[in-house]
């Protein structure tokens, strides 16, 4: 047969795996995950430049708070969906802290209550925001896709989809500085949500990244994890595309919040 290196015809005795099927080393795999964030994370979306740079109108800020509520309030539901299929008590014990971070205890609440404090700070009635009435249809569909993904996909992909949080501390740091510099509503209390995430997200990432790097050992599982992270960057990016179309360009879809609705001042 002579020199047949790299030849993969239908010779049944040639069973060596093709190069593209070889598992990535741990370092290569981790680098590929980071590349997804570098290329596609929503810190590069023009809406964030506008928000952090102080160019958003208060209507745009309110639209962001209302729509992002859909994401915030669904995160514990997607984590509950994850727990519902997880047979390992050690994994469940670690994962449930994500729900605790958002729901908190009765007295002080958690991230969800802090988001509603932000809503109040930007002049919205928190009960209106919590009702979810003003959320755009696109935002609902996108967030719903994330919950379904975590509920239905293999465990490694479900876990890897949360790894966008690797890139979140940098955007939260930018956001804290940008909001404090440019908007009167911003003070340590109204934007407390983001400060808390600076310690919560790295704790989640440390565990999940190690778990994914350790358990995704075949090339197929590694590629599935990278694809899951890519999907999740789409979830985040598409929400901002919808927001831009609705409230920067002014194409507000039927049923979505209209500027002036749900204001704190309208509270009986
Ligand atoms: O403000 C942001 O840019 C941002 C991004 C992300 C993310 O990367 O998914 C999360 C959050 N914030 C966040 O606050 C949060 O609680 C959170 C949970 C998750 C997740 O997928 O489980 N992502 C994120």
C-alpha cells in the first residue's frame, strides 16, 4: 500500500481515528472555550457600548431592565430544570447554590430582589416589571430556548452552556463603572445586583469549568460543549438585537412595553 498516512478510504482495516476526531488536550479544549467568548460574547454588542458609555435614554434603560428581567427570573428555573435530571447528590448540592444566589432567603432575598431594586431605581414599578407583561416576544422565545436547552441536552452541554459566566465579571465591572459615571439613578444600592455577581459567578465558573474539562474527554463531547457555549452566546446576543430593534430603532413589537408604561409614579 506504500505511504498511506492520512488516507481514510473505505479500507475496512484502516481503523485509526481521523485527526479531527482526536480529543483535544485539556489546555487546547479550555483555549477553544475561551475563543468562543472572545469572538461572540455580548460585551461586544453595540447596545452595551451605548449603555456603558452613557448614551442610552432613560426609556432605553427601562426597556433593558424590563426585558432582562425575563432572563434574570428564568435563571433559577433553568437551574431547577438542570437539578431535576441530575442523579448525583454531590453535583446537585453544588448546583443548587445558583438558585440560592438568585432567590435568596425570605428576609433579604437574592439577585431577583436586587434586580427589582434596580427597576425601582430607574423609575419603574417593580410589581409591573415582576409581572413580565412588557417583555418583548423575541426575548421570551430566546430565554425559553435556553431553559429548554438545559432541560433537554446532554448533561455536559447543559453545564457548558452556563460558561458564558467566565466572561461576565469583566462586563459587570465595566457596567458598574459606566452606570455610576453616567446615570443619576446609579448608586451602590440600585446597582448592587452587579457587585454581588462579581463573587457569585467566579465560584460557579471554577466548579463548572473544571467539571466540563474533566468529563468531556471524547472529541465529540468536547465539540458538543463548545457548541453549547456558542449557542449560549447566541442567547445573549439575540436578546440585545431584539432590544436594539425595539427601543433604539423604535420598532416596538405588539404587546411589548411602551415608554411611559409601568412607572413607579403610577403606583396607587
Ligand atoms: O450581565 C451580564 O452580562 C450577564 C451575563 C450572564 C451570562 O454570561 O450568561 C449571566 C449574568 N449576567 C447573570 O447575572 C447571571 O446571573 C447569570 C447566570 C447565568 C447562567 O447561564 O447560569 N448567566 C448569567
